[in-house]
C-alpha cells in the first residue's frame, strides 16, 4: 500500500505513457519536416536533371559565350589575345575529353565562356588601328570615299585615308568620318583631297552612358569631324579594290531607289520609305523620329529581324503560291524548299541593299538559320535555332553584345520563341471547333496572339530601353497593335513590289501605297506619343542590374521546369536594385565647359559656358528629368559673371565654375569644389577639378559622402583600352597647318549650327 501511495505521489495522480505524447508529436513533426525537405530536394534534383538532359545545354552555350565577351569588355586593360586564345583552346579540348564525364556540362560552359573572351580579344587585335586622342585642325588628307549618308541638315561620309599630313602627330588614322554641307558629299568610290578639322571619337557623356567611340573603333574609324573648304576629286594613285567597287555599286543602287521614291513622295514619308528599303534613316525629321520611339514604333525605322522576316515571308509565300499553280511541280518537287531558297536569296539581297550593318547582319543570320532549317526538314522556330543564330553573330561581331540593338532583338526573339514553344498558336482555338466557330473566332484569336506577342516582346526589351535610353513605352502594345498589321500587310509588300517594278517603270503606284501605310503609322505614333504618361522616364542605373535582369529573362525563357520562376524573382530583385540606384550630386563635362549640380529640390542646375544642347539633353534624360535643354529653371539659382559661375548644392555647399585666374581668390575660400581649365593656386582650399584631370579621366560624376566626394570617371585610373586609350604625359593638342589652295568648287564646310554632337 505504501508503495502504491508513493507511486501515486510521484505521478501526481497522472497516468503516463511511453514515449510521452509531446515527444511523440515532436518526433512526428520532425519526421514530417524531414520528409518535406527531402521531397523538395528530390524535386530540385529531378528538375536539374531535366534541364541538363540531352539537347538542353545547347541554348546555354551562347549565353556562356556572351558572358565571356562581357568579361572581355569589362577588363581594365587589353588582354593578351594569344594567351586568351590558348586558354580557350585548352578548355575546348578538355570539354571534348570530358564529354562522357558528369562534369561535362560545367567544363563545356567554361570552355564557351573562355572562347567568347578569346573571340573578342582576337577581333580587337584584328581591327587594331590608331585613335585620335586630341583635336587636330586643318589637317590635309587624301583618300577614298567608302560610305555616304544623307542626314536632315548635313551629309556625312567615311574617308579611307591614303595620305595624311600631320608632321607633329604620330597617330596614323585609317578611316575618318566627316560631315559636310548638305549636297556636297563626294560619291562613294571617288578619290578626294580635302582639309578637315578632326576630333577624337565621341566618348560617353557621363560615367555609365553609352560609348560611341567603341562602336567607331570596331568600324575602323579613328576620328570624326568636318571638312573645311573645298573637296577636290583627283586621280587615285592606285585602284580602290573590290570592296570599294562593291560599295560604290550598292550606293548607286540605293541612290537610284531614293531618287525614284523622291520623285513620288516627299518629307517624312519619303525618308521612312527610303529607311525601310535601304537602311538610310538619318533624313527623318526629329519630331517624327521622337514620336516613333516614344510610341514604341522606333524599331520599324531600323532594319531588324522584323523587316527580314517580312521580306523572307512575302517572298516565301509568293513563290510557293506561284509554284502551287502547277500540279506537276507540287506532286513531283519539294516546292516548299524551293520557296525557302528563294526567300533566302531575297533576304541576302536585302542585307546587301541595306548596307549590311551589324544589326542587319544579325537579323539576316537569324532568318537564314530558320530558312535553312526548312530546307533540311528541321523544325524552324526553336531555342536551338536562336542559339545557332546568336553564336554566328557573336563569332563574327563580338562587339554586338554591348549594342542595344543586339540586346533588344535577341531578348524579344527569346520571348517570342518561348511563346511558340508553349504552343501560342493553339491557345485560342482547339481542333474540334466547327468551321463556323473557328471562322468567328479567327479575328479575336489573331488579335489576341498579336497583342500577346507585342506584350511579351515589349516586356523583354524594357530593361534595355530603360538602361540605354532611360525611358519605357507604356503604350507600346497599343501602338504596335494599331500600326504593325498595316506595315506588314501594306507598307513592306508594297515596297518589295516597288523594287521589282522599278526596271519596268511601274513603281510609282507602289510608292503611293507605301505612303498610305506610312501616313497611318506616323499618325498612330503621334497620337500615342501625345497620350498622358506616354513617356515612362527612368533614371540611369548601372550594368549590374542590367546583367541580373538579363539573366532572369534568359532563365525565364530557356528553362522548362518550375525552376524558370527563379528568373522572375531575379528580374524583380534587379528591378528593385535599378530603381534604388543613387544618382550623382555633381556632373562635369569632359571639356570642363558644363557642370551640373543637384539643388535642394533634387533637380539639376547647369552652369555652362557653351550651349551644348545634346549634352544637356542626355544628362536630363539620365536623371529622369522631363525638362528640355532650354528650360529656364536649369539656371535657377546660378550666378554668373565674366569670371565664372557659382551655384549652391543640396547640402548648401558652393560649387564654382572658374573661368578667369582672378576669381580663384574668392572661389578658393568660399567654394567646396571648383571646376576650371585654368591653373589653380597651390594653396587653394577647395577640391579642384582642373584641365589635367579632365583630360586624363574624361567626364566625371560625383556623389557627396560623409568624408568628401566619391568620384566616378569614364576613364578611371589604370584603365587603358584601344578605343579609349589612356592619355600619355606628353600628349597635347596638335595643330596642323598646311598651305591652302584656292577653292575650285563649292565650299563644303557645314554651318556650325548644322553640326551634330558626334561630328
């Protein structure tokens, strides 16, 4: 009895079980948690195995290849091309040997990355040429005219330099791009003698902005400028070569097409028709050009994959329909392949006619891969097709990777191919619908498909438009829905028929048909551009958010398992990163003539000694500022006199632009920072950004920090690339004077007000 009482006391009158219930529940929960975690791990492994399955790695090869190219352009100094090529070759051999090993996917991606890096390095070494570092005045040159462009106010041509008289300069330029008065540009293929004022290629206008000088470097152009005085055509000392004869032939053909269009159309209709057929788009007026880009129709003006697809598609279906009229051919021969071959030839001719620029080459390669797939009985619209086209473009022109047209074109194509892979044509009609129902649904289905394609393409290209142009097009889908069917059905087919009818003299009616469609497209663009909120402005952000968004888009497009939604998360994080990027407090132009200072209201104020409208417009766009370059509020609070200008920054500090030496006594004591092209006193207490610093580091962006100013330059210390060479210690402006000859023809010097920023 005592024992029972003792047991009862120990259990306090409770009956217990083993194991205890709480412990049992905890164990069950732990087992359940482990089970859920294990199932997630197994699912993740199965998804990864599916993504790494047979044929799934090929679309990732150009991604790795492009990453290698991006790493090349991010290098501070020029890599050694031979070492890069040897490394890439070794990794490619390793990937071949490891093809049966589990590490093969990682090795092949590393090999592709290294190959991209080496390809870019080798391309740079192959096109290496001199780049002008300082302005040169009255330079006497002789050479062949390679290209000729007509613009709204001036003409422009590229001169392949044969002789250049510059005794005080060691730089030997191979090609220069020169602007001349409207109508005075020499013909392509001619050998000319002239004098010119030369400038270095246009550098980025602010840290992080687009580098036009890099584009010119890969085009073989080492300087730009304008002709001075008379351009004399003289006898060439030697033949210009086969390429020059080809360029002259194609230029004459473009001139003939433009002349025939000009005889029927005028104004922007003529300029747009010429742009669609020959690639010349510089004659389009600024208001119409701006409206086209604001509305989201700017892609129509630049020959791209859309134009190639329309040309190839029209020829393909026209030839196939013509051949189908003959039953003997239909039964006996593969007329579909014949039609694809005809479309391939038409696309190749369109490539040559439009000037074969890098963007047009990319479009042609994509179209060619699709047509070749049709000819060899392969599925045409696949990720493999896109991968092959991307590899061809990047191998031939690795510099295209950093160009907005490449980025936007392949992003849009990736989104559209992903839609096709999801079965977009079958989303809105099922096979068991009756013919009457399907006929009733046809219009709605096609419109919905077009809207969905426009939406996906617009979303895919939005990060690149925001990065390069600092704006997005909220109504792009509306504009494309309203205008693109007319362009596809009327404008482009009429243009092709006009080209075919030119030799027979019946082309005028087709140019008038083009005019109808172009008029509608321009009206749509102007209507959309005038809608409230048509311009979605975004402040500039760095390459980091853009790279993250690009990877997110690629993951969303290429992956097929639920892992693809990781791409959506990556895009969202990158967008947040971009939107929270801090903007600079002070901007300084490379010539020291313009300084932008952020005032207390958060907007820029400009101190400028010259009206550089292009620079001001670019700075304001990068700051998501809707003001134009002539807005009086830009100089609100700016005090100027003959000695310089001062303005108060957001923190109350005085920023000075000093023009004369006598202003230093006051500015050095009152200002926190001075921008000047004069020699400052050695005991100046302010931070001084002088001519020497601007010469070596280019345009600057400064952010106010607790310990002072953080300075970002377009040429940071230690950076030296072929298209942006570091300035040598003894480098200086090189004036070159040569005795002139009396003018024998029309003065080709363009008016200063007609010159463009990149001239």
